């Protein structure tokens, strides 16, 4: 509100040359509170107006007048604005009390659909930390999109097809043990898959055998198909356990194999558009003009591949949902793949190709190196989650053994810690895997935020707070920083989605909780004057914190 008023006034004074949005973008929030609540850097205007910023600041400052502005001062080349704390505090608390859970929601996604491609683990392989990144980033972006009013479709595109399944079938025929696999599917299947690669170094016949089994699978041989279906079933059961722990659901779980009988149509379409070219017996779409390597459509042995399936899936998704945006939350090592997909769709004349976006993220590294299943080095997410829950549970036993719903709280805290550890970092950065960091329960962590929420809840309870008896008339100097933080929430959520970056919410929540904890330390909330109003502020804080956590996919326990 106050930023809009400032932008509007400045644009009216300055005339058409500077539009309101441009001014709005350049409004700053001073680092030091004593410099004011808002600031406008006049040196941005200097080149066009050919006047020194100091002069501009002195000229403009006296012209800015509004009930919201307490004091407007030219300082150096800046206009510093002190807001009317009383008015804004009251307005903010009233707004939260009316809007409740809708505070911070937006409507400009209404009537539009976004499709999310997220998680996408590969069957017969462990659910890796990389897939965790895709799952939690994708889920949080979908929450943000829904918060904008978009219709969201979350698709889990399971990796259930490809030549590697020939190798796995051959490994199973050689060393598979049904009992062991039933007891521990992903670990056992990975073990024989790793063994296949080790033995194949010495024994090249195995490679042929793998190829042979993949052919069988392609030709729908009964045994190959039966085993493959079984691998898929047991894998999905394992993945489901993880999704339940994480509290994540999908609108559609559909594997790559679903597209097997639909790819001929894609190949035909590419032919019709005269995009297919021969390259050493393989079929490719050249992307020379785009300056990137050709997109491989069919291998020389006639088998189709990953790219062909993704092209087919994208077309199918557009036909089903006529999406306004399709976001693929996948690691940045697949950047070339998605660039190729986008260009090929474009060449096919689909103008929606411009709305297909690769939301890439950095790798999860271990000792500075990429984790790989082949070498059997991958850390199992399920174990990490279980360990986190265990530690949360130990800490509850130690600090608060009387707690009700101990198990639920331990899950909320342990899982929250793992999710937040990922989401607080800029998604584009590589993340060094560190179970110690993840489970640190103090500092910039989910447990810290959850604990701040619990503290607010307990104050509200002790103070007997009731929403209908709440009082927004607060005149408390110390509350001002907290009010300002709470006011930032709507903009923070908007920006986080526009930049597809949940870490902005995570960082915002840490600042918010720190400000609250400072307020709590310096103010006797349950004593002295204006108790109702102070409780209303605490309520406002707890509402925003809970909403923010839920956008990240993290639950807030009422007690812990
Ligand atoms: N299953 C793939 C992998 O683990 C990721 C799939 C991503 N989604 C897609 N539409 N290609 O590498």
C-alpha cells in the first residue's frame, strides 16, 4: 500500500516520463531503521532530469504528502520516508483479522493452469536426494501457484522405461532372489544392477544379454513384461512411503512407458514437418540454427529414447490440460535435454512451446562429487527422513516428555528440517549433502521456525486470545519492526513464484521469526497496557508464519 502510494505520488509529480511501475521497482527499504521505512534513490532520476540527486531530493521531498507519511526527508541523494506507524499498524492488523488464511493470497492466476513435472524417481533405484530436491521444490512451487489462484496439476513422471531395464532383467535372471527383493525391493534391485555393471567390465557377453532382454521387453515378451511390472509395483510402494512421510500427493502418477505406443505419432509428425534427418543410421532433429547439438529421436537400432518420450508427453499434456505454463522441475544436468525439447516443439509449430520451462536446480553433492547409483553410493532418502524423525523424537523425550501426539510432532519436525534445509538455499546452487546440517535444530532451520510458532501459540493461549475479541489499536514503538515484516508477506510470496524460487519464502520466514523473537524478548506481552492489541499482533505473526511454512510444504505443530 505505502509503496504504491509513494510510486503514484512521485509519478504524478514527475509526469509521464517516469511510469509508476518503474518508480515502484526502484523504491528501497533502508537497511537501518533510523533512515526511515522507505527510500527513493534520486540518482535514478538524475540522468534524465539532468540535475544532481541532492537537488532532486530537496525539491521532491516537500511535495510528498499523505496520511500514510509521517515525515519525509531529503538525505543526500535520497528521499527518506517515515511512515505513520499508528495508521499502518491498525490497518495491517485489521486486514489480517478479516482476511485470515487469505492474507498474502493473490488472484492473478485465476482461470489459468500450470502443469508441474516433479519428483520423477526411477523404478528399481533408490529415491535419491536429487529426487528429493525436485519433489520439495516442485511441491512448494505448486503451493505458491495455487496461492496465486492457478489451477495446478502435479505429475509424477516415473522413470520406468529404457535400456537399463534390459540390464536389470538380465541381472535378475542371473542373480535375482525373489524373497530378498520382496523384503527389500529397492536396495536388492539396486544391488543386482550394480553387480551387473561390475561383472560386465570383465564379461562383455552380459552387455549383449542386457540388450537381448530389452528387446524382449520392447516386444512385450510375457516374462520380461511380468518381471518389469513387478519391479514397478514394488518400487512404487516404496516411493509411496516416502511421499506419505513428506506429506506430498500427486494429481497424476504416470511413467515414461505410458508413451511407448504413442511415440510413432510423434515420429510421424516430425516427418511431416520434414524435421527428421539421418545421422549414422539414427534419426535426429538438427538444431544447428539454435546452436545446440541435434535432438536424438530414434537410435540406429530403431529404439526410441528419452527425448522422444518427453516430446510425446508434452504434446499429450497440452492436449489434456491446455496449460498456460508447464514447469519441469529437474536438475540442471538436463538443461540441454530440455532446451532441445523446447526447440523441437517450437519447430513443430506449437506456439505453447514458449510456456514450457525447465526449472533447474543444482546437484546434491557428496564430498564435492555427484552422487551416482551405479557406484551404489546414493544416500537413501528414506533413511535420512527416518534419522531426522528419530532425532526429533529423542529431543522431545528429553525436553518435553509429557507432550501430546509425540509421534506426529516428531514427524512434523524431522521432516520439516529436511525439507527446509533444501528450500532455504537458492535452487540453482549445488548443495553439499550433510546430514548434520540438515538435522541441526537451531539456527536457520525449520525447527527454529516451528518453535517460534509454538511459542506464539502458547502466549495466545495464556492470554486467552479470541479472534472475535481482538483489538487492532496498538501504539507500541517496539511492535513496528514486526508489523513491517508482516506487511512484506504478500510481496514475498508474489516474488517467490515469479522467480520460481521458494528460498525467498524461507529467508523471509527466518527474518520474520527473528523479528518476532526480538519483540518477545523486549516486550512483556502479557503484562501492562494494550494486552489485547499485543496479542492480536502475536496472532497476526503466527498466522503468517503458519501460512508461509505451509507454502513450503512444512507443517506447524501447535505444541512441541
Ligand atoms: N526420471 C528422470 C531422472 O531421474 C527425471 C525425469 C524428469 N522429467 C521429465 N519429464 N523428463 O533423471
